[in-house]
């Protein structure tokens, strides 16, 4: 039976975590369908993903902003045709999929980090301090996917047909009011090849700008530890960690971050980790490939200069 | 307006959890237990809404072992009016949502506020599942909640920023970190909490079947990263990133 992936739109395309969810779906079954809510360009992008065999596009005001109630109703209407329903573990996927699961009387398995079989999955628990393998007795499986654990499906290579979604009822209990999404020239945190994050040792919101020059030179996204966000040095959508965003870039540079377990849970799958910290005993050095001990206010300008 | 606040007893935020040697789970014997931090935020929000006068009664609920009374007493000390303990161990989010649905039908609250996830299983599902079972609207990952006659306006933390949704009541709200900073219960309030009503019920009394759907095959230590090398200068760092790691 085919598997269905709910896509997260990213402008006119689908998000990178969606491509990771497609990769996870492909480990379950070769027949991978993708559901795109709103956005015909994003549906076309989904149709070009390698490994996708069909795209279902749902148009209409109820779907434009990914409201959980109508989206879940639509997924439930589509569910009889699928053995597994997946979504990336993004804010959207996490919001919608448990609702779908409960409507189907299924216990969801969130943030899967590995597919061991059609009914067996691995996921982190206790803020990444333990890795559980769980097997479900539910006939239908509802899953969200930890993007950092799956290499994204290639953006090109597929040529799937796009069809319109069936009509589903909008429960009409919620409405979209507005959004404040930070506009940035920089790559999105969860999709960036390089991430540079600052911690509490940055000392102020003004000092956080010291990361920008380096980020510009490396094409990096900027992140922050929870301590830095709580201190008001960085906006909350910068937060990397168990309760924030989980990232796995090629290069992660942690500046003035001590390495609390919550933070490590959000970045330890990065390919190469660099830590810059004045405390040589900081736990971050235990996971860093390259550690540089020293004053960040001296080292950051040097780094920017050295990167030319 | 009546408000229901479900809370969960979990291993304390500051405990470094250890995986059991036999791979069946993590060590919870003789470990400090506390209220799930996101649920503390939920209790705080409920108490603030009551202080503003929009909420008249707060009922705290937990599904857990007998010792979870401690967490209910904490909720009562923070300002909840009464508490219900549903005695059951190891219930999954779907089962918890079914218990909560039964309690909602009995108590008839207009709003249920709970943490977005528990820091033990990190499932992030119970609120959404409860909303589904009740057919209610949901405002997850809330950083701001405004109640009015028209309903609840909830500002949500989403990828890349904030989103605001308007919910018809009754509704479910799940809390994110920045909704508020929970208060510490004062000693007089802790004393007063001991006298507040705490009712114990069994899942069977509510007609709920909590048979788990998931089997834990094993629990293991996550793969450990090896510490690398210390470099002496920025120049050495950049050189290694270019020639050794080849990432820039």
C-alpha cells in the first residue's frame, strides 16, 4: 500500500525537512505520494522530488495557512488509501499529525530517527539522552520525521502527476489571523549548510551582530542557545535545541555556548562541530571536532577577517 | 469560565537520565521527579487568567501513579482550585487524551491548557489528540493567549517566527516556553493546597481502555560523539576546516 507525506511549503517549493520525510517514506514503501496544502508551484516542486509517484494538491482558503483542523480532516479522508501517513517534524507537522492520529484511533510516533521496519521505528526520548526502538500494534501508522536523521530526497529526478485533493469538510473552528515571519536573506536554520550559533556569553543583542559578518561569508544561518534566547539576545525562532530547532548542517559553529544537554540534542548530528568558548572545561568541547579556547570578542573579528 | 489543566509527573529537568543496563528504559528509581516544565507554564497561565477574572475555576488533572499527587499539590499551591488524579501508569498520549476527554465531558470546561510536550517521552501529541477526540479547535505552541467573548486568540511559535490564530471556544491550548515564567508557590499557599480537594479515580471508572499500542523493543544510549582536537588559533581553525574537514 502507498504511503502519504504531508508537505511543508517553503515559499514556492517544499521545505528541506519535507524532502527528509520523503526519504523516510521511501524506506517504508516505493509508492510515495505527497500532499501539498495550497500553492500550485509547491505542488509542482513536490512532483519533481526523486522517489515521489503522485502529488495531491489541496486548494482553498482553509488550507492556505495549514490550519490543523481542516488539514487533519483532509488527511483522514485520504487515509483509507495509505498504510502510513507521514509529515516532517516541523511546527506544521507536529501540529497536524497527532490530530490525524487521534481521529484514526492511532497512537502517533513522533520524530522518528530511523525506520527499522514497517511497524518499528527509532526515536530519541529524554531530550536526546536515550534512543528508543518502538513497535506499533496499530494497523495504520502515523509518523512525524526528525529531518536531521534522514538525508533529504533529491529535489529533482521525479515526474509525478499532480491531482486535486478530494473535498473534505472544514470543521470551521479556527481561523488564521496573521503571521510575523522573520524575513532574512540568510538560509533557513534547518536547511542551512553552515550554522553559526551564539550563547549567553555573547552578552547582548548588539553583540549578536558579531555573528552576522561571519554568517555572510560562510552563507550560514544564525542560531542561538536557549540561554541566549531567554536573555533576549536573539529571537525565539533562532533557538537550536531539544525544545527549539533540530539542525544537522555540514558545519556547526557554537560561539560562547557551554553545551547544555538541551542544546546538544539539537545539533549533535552536525557533520563538523566547532566550539569557541573561553572556558576550556565547557561540555561543548566534548562534542566538538575543533575547539578554540579564548575570548569570543577577540576571536570573532579575527575569524571574520581570516575568512576573507 | 472553567478551565482544565492536565499536568504530568516526569523526571526532573535537571536530572541526567541514565539508560538501564537491561535496555528496558531509563532509570527512574530514586530519581527526583517534578511537574513537566511545560505543564508548569500551563498552570501559571491558568492562574493568570483567573487573576484577570476571565476564569472562575481551575481543575488540575494528572494521569499517573499515586505519587503524582505531589505534582497535583504543586498545581494547587500555584493556584488551581481542585485536582483529579487518574491512577494509571505508563499511559500513552492517545490513552491520556481519552481519559482527558472523559473528564472534559464530566467537568465541561471551556478551555484546556497543557504543555506542548512532556520532557520524558518528548512525544508532543497529547493536546492535539485531545482536541481531535473532542472535535475542538487547537492552538499549539502558544506564546500568548487572549480570551474574549469571541473565543481565544493564540499567538503560536512556528518555524521562522510567530503565527496568530483565532479559536472558537471550547478550545485546547498547548504552551511553549515563552508564554510566561511560572511562579514559585509560597509557603502559605503550599499549606493551603493541602486542604484543597483532590479526587482519585480509576480509568475504568471513566470507561477508558488504556491498553498500549506501542511496545518498547529496547532503549539504548545514543551514539556518542568523540571529542576532537583543540586548535591554537583562528588561522589554524580556518586552515583545518578548509584542508582537513573540507567544509568551507
